[in-house]
C-alpha cells in the first residue's frame, strides 16, 4: 500500500535523537524507530522533525536515511559543531547527534520560528506523525496548523501515568497531564494500540474537550533473531527470563520474593535461574537492595542492562518461559516477541493481554505469589506436559506486524 501521491509525511524523531548514547532502545523508542524504518521503505515524500537543544531541524528523506544509518551503527556520528560545544547540558553523544542533524537539515529554526519553517517547507496536506510522546505541546501543533490542509496524528501509547499515579516517579503525572491537554487541543487523529487502552485514552482526551478521530491499530513486533552467546553465558540449568526497565510498574518485587522463597525451600542446585534483561530505571531503593541481595544469594539470578538484540533473543529463546508480572500495561511488546520465538509466556491477567495474545499465555494474578510459584516450579521441573500445553496455545495466534500497523493507520486517514 502507498499513500496518495500528494500526501507527504513528517515524522517526529525527537525521541530517537534524545536517546542516542543512552543504551538499548526501550518500548517507545522502538516504536518510533519502526515508523522511521517502515516509512523510509515507502514512496511518498518523507520529512523528519526534531527538537534539539538549540531549536528545531527539518530533515528530508536523505537526512532521515543518514540519521537511521547512524542510529543503526553503520555510519559513525560526526564531531561537535560550534553550537554543540555550547550545549553543555546534554551528553557528548547527543551533542554529536544534534550536530549531525544540523548538517543534514534542509531547514532550521529557533523555537519561535517553527511556524514559518514548516509553512515554508512542508507541502500542503502533510501528515505530522508523533509516535514518541515528545513535542506534544501547543508550539508544534500550532505550527502544523499553519501548513495548508495538514493534519496532526498522534500515537498515544497509554494513560498509565494518570490512572496509576502511585507507580510514577515524581513530576511524571503533571507533565503527562499537560501533554494530554495539548493532544486534546491539537491532534486531528489519535492512534491507540488496543481497544482496551482506547477506552482510557478517549475518556482522557474527551473530558479535556478534544474531539479527534480515534484509530485502533495494534503495534507490530520485530521478531528477535537469536545470536550467539558472546556477551554473556546463560545459567547452566533451567532458567526464566524477564524483559523490561526495572521500575515499580513492572513488579520485579514479586519475582524477587518468589526466588527468595525457592532458595529457602530448595537445594542451591535446584533453584532455577532468572535472567533480568533491562536497565535500572527508577525504583524504590529497597527493591534494588533486595535484588542485589538475591543476586548475592543465588548465583543463577543475573541482571543484564545493555544486551544487544541478538543476545537478548538468544536468552529469551532458551528460557523455560518469559515472566511478565506487570501491574499495568498499554500494549506489551516483550511477551509477543517471546511467543514469536516459541517461548512460553507467564503474565499478569490484564485485559490488554487477553486482547493481544488470547489464550496463548499462562495468566496469573500479579498479587498471587503462590500461583506464580506453582507455575514456575512446574515449568522449571519435569513439567513437560505443561510446557507442551503452553506451546500448543500459540497455534493459530497471528502475530502483529509493523507493515499491517502502518497500513491500518494510513488507510484510515482521509
């Protein structure tokens, strides 16, 4: 599928640029990258907008290809320019990235000049696509409205900061509330990744007076290609994997309690391994201290903060199951990626997972430690029948693709 010939797209790549040098891409970063990759493979005119520490830059398709090559590591980032040398509040990696953006840009402006920049350089009827929750403010939406017949399309991943403020770091709720108010005022179309999340998003935007068109399009997944165990070696015996940033919402505390209980009840050689894949985000110091204590107690509990995709895929593919005891989720890429690798999934019984994965996972209440222990014991031991049953559940499950996601989004835009 292609867009109509007159329709150009302007993809906001601010989040990708802001994450340069910050380690492996997390969920929202991966979504923005997938949009960049997929749109570069299509024929309509493509632009990219990024906010830097010194203002805005507009890239054409050539500039976006150069940006992707540097994100992928196939081309090196350049050196600082004069403006980068003055940007001491950002990391050296991001300074080099922003310097390259200025070199690639077809146009630049200070914050106050964005309206003139877009009105001059974006074709009429352009779509502004924001998938990374960056630049969701009145400045950008007002500037897009200056372009004749342009439309603003925003992917809202979830409203968890508003419905679960107890799981957020300080300041997050207020900032997210401001972003949702800007979306309500400025977005013409809002993309939702699931029907479960769409209900929450519609309520939040409509109560702020917004009346955009809503589109539900399941996110795609990139099936990991397992590589060799070069960076790390997996545990010797049966082991489980958990993937995601360490933060309260991901509920790692439950797994820490489970593994301490297993260590109390079993001989050391019988305690299954646990591979925790993800950087430390924000978390109560007590939980991180408990994690460090568990790692000291159980040598087969391992934490990996910066694995490449091949090594992560290798670990997940060899695991008895992916454990995902999250307390809330907007979509959940890791469980679907695990299923794509043929790895069983044990996850929280949330409506969003029932929608995206059907009966494929083993569902468990994230507050029921004893149920989780029973499932872990069965899968780690001689529970061949249970493992076969779990794997059989994936038969007939259609895994979502990025091509289908973007086709769905673009086909619903008038």
